[in-house]
C-alpha cells in the first residue's frame, strides 16, 4: 500500500469517525453545526499537511534521481571520452 493511499484513508476515516460522533451526540443544532465546521476545518488542515509532506518527499526523490542521472551521464561521457582517446 502506498503512503499516499494510507494517509488518504487515515484522513477519510478520521473525518467519518468525527462526524459520526458529532451527529450522535446530544447537542443543539447550532452546537452540532459548529462542531462539524471545526472538525471539517481540522480534517482539511490535516489533509493539506499530508499533501505538503507527500509533495516534499516527491520533490526530494525527484531531485535525488536527477542528481544520480546527471552523475550517470557524466560517468558514461567520461567512458566514451576515454574510449575515444584510446582509439586515437
């Protein structure tokens, strides 16, 4: 299971659980709406945080792969140049 799917499932599960708890609690409609609003905002903030974390990890991986690709290209170019010098 990928980290993204796990985080998404975790956030959705948290939201569903929070909403079920709020809706089943004995409170006035206004209090319930305020709690739903607060819970929704917290879930949104958690989701945003998770997205930012995933984006940062993806960017780090991309940067590392780019660096390794450049190193590989330089290594291959060095081998080509060395081969050309040996033939000359």
